[in-house]
């Protein structure tokens, strides 16, 4: 198949490169073209607009900042719908509210285009190894059409129900991640202030039932003050905004996520938005 990837940031680029290692032909578009140009060396064809990309593709994967960006690339000037053809499918890997996702899926349906939401867990390194976890919402037959492509980037996929279900699960997961980064940060801070080696704190933590992938893989980097981004802190804060909005709409009581959002916002105001989300530790240590 011809597969399009719209949005070639850290994760989008990794996903495009991974799919390009298969028999599928990959096309890419990014509003800042220079971010897509780097993909040419992987045999990926860069397109001038979402419309031109959609015309050539069977499946279009969107992985952009927010619902507003999805609306723009989908329904704006030279948007995806302008490149409509029979059988075109959109798989949205962005992180947005399930409420927004359902509205966007309805607009695509009104244009005769099927859409599923397919947000993922795991950073760029997992995408390049095909080890991501995918959460899917939308019609099962649409998912089945996309499955050969999605299976290239994900080693496990959960089909969760109607449109928006994948995004709801993604927000529930990102709530855990944001709060866990804060929890590990506070443990490191308390260990340091007590005169303990924070790496020893992590060694003890990772010897217990309470070990996590974050404490094992990112924890030592956090303790050393290394925050090379796999997921930007500013993007985590954006997701916490989405969590807050969705929680209010669904009448879900999530006080810890609200507090986490306040802390991440303060970290961004301190100029830390472009480091890894675990760099919230750097903000807490300065406060």
C-alpha cells in the first residue's frame, strides 16, 4: 500500500522510517517542510500538501499537535478531504480528547472517508523497533484494513470500541505517566536532600514490586540531570490540558492530574518546555 504520514516530529519521523523498511511506499508531509526533507534518505517521498499526499495514499496517518492542527490538515485549504478517493482511510495517532476525535471522525464520514483513532504508547525508539502499543477506536473493518501497516509499528494492539475510545485510553495512560514522573522526581529529591545517592534510591526502588519502566530506564538519566527529549515536556503539558478538559466533560474527578498540569505549566514558564517531560525534576529542584 501507499501510506502517508502527516506530522514528522520525533515520533512521526520514527514511524515513517519504520514503515519505509517494509514493502509499503511511504509519503510524508509536515507544515515545516524541513522536518520532512530529512526523511528522503530513507526512501520516503515528501509531498507539498495533505491533499497531494492523500491523493496518492491508501492510508493516511496523522500525528500532529492537537485537534486544531488535525482540523487544519484535514479540512482546511489543500486538506486531506480535498484528496479524497475511494477507499481512503485516516488513522489518527495524535493525542487529543475523545470528544474532539468523535467530532473529527464525523466530519470525515460526512466527506465519505473512514477514520480510526490509533494513539500509541512508546517513544521514537520503540516505533523504530516496531514495539509500540496501539489503542484503537473506530469501526473494526476500518482497523482491519490498516492492520498490516499498524502491525509494523506496534507489537500489541487493543481495539477498544467506537471512535474516541483509543484517545480516551491514551489520556488515561498519559495521566499515569505525568504523575509517575513527578513521583520519581520527588523520590530523587528527597534522597539527595537526605545525603543519599539518588542512583542508590533507584536501585532500591527497582529491586521492589514498585519498579516501573520509567524508574528503570529514565530514572538513572533523571538522577544524572540528563533530559534528552523522547517526548517534550511542553507536549506532556498539552496532554494534561486535554486530560483536564475531558475529565470535566465526563465528570471525572482527577485532582492529581490537575495538580500535575499546574506543575508542568510552571516548568514551561521556567523555560523547560523543550526538554524531556522527566525534566520536570529540574523545575522541582530549582523551586
